[in-house]
């Protein structure tokens, strides 16, 4: 059950990294987007917990990208053993690995948001220090 819950947490964080980038490209700030998300039908305690972190651009680790990669490796291995392909879990593992490869390994797993902003040209430099960078 721990792997099932970890899969859902990691998947939520992955889409929470991507969807606000789309909104930002359309002119909404990350803070505006998160405010609307937490007031919508897709709100969850997890997203609410990450709202402040993303708003402050502070990805100080409580559970790091490396730790999430470990969990997703276990998730995908369990899927192989049980003959469940885990297509999305494999993709999400690759996202965490890509972020880790460019310096996010010790940041909170929610730093996928910052990694995607940098990757898609919405932020010039990564927020890797937890220094409360505002954009």
C-alpha cells in the first residue's frame, strides 16, 4: 500500500509541475493558478500543502527528488513483478531522474515545478537553494 500511495503522491506532484506551467504561458502567475486549483473540485490536501512551497519557490526537502526516485524505482519494479506495466509511473520516474540530473536531487520532490519552468523557458535559473526566490 505504501507504494500505491507513493505513486499517487508522485503523480500528483508531476502534473502539479506541468499544469501551472501551461497556465503561466497563458499569463497566470503560479500563485494565481495554485489559488484557483485549491478552490476547485480537484483540490486535495497534498496540493494545498504544496501551495505555499510553490508560491515561495522554496523546495527545501522534506522528501527529496532522490527519495521519490527510489520509491518510483520500487513502484516500477513491483509492477514488472506483478505484470502491470505502470506506464505513467515509468514516465514520472524519468521526469524525476531528469530533474535530478540537472541539480534538483536534494530538493523537495515538488521541485519538478521549478524544473519544468526552467526547462520550458519561464525561469532563467533553477531555484536550488531554498532561498525563497520569487519570479
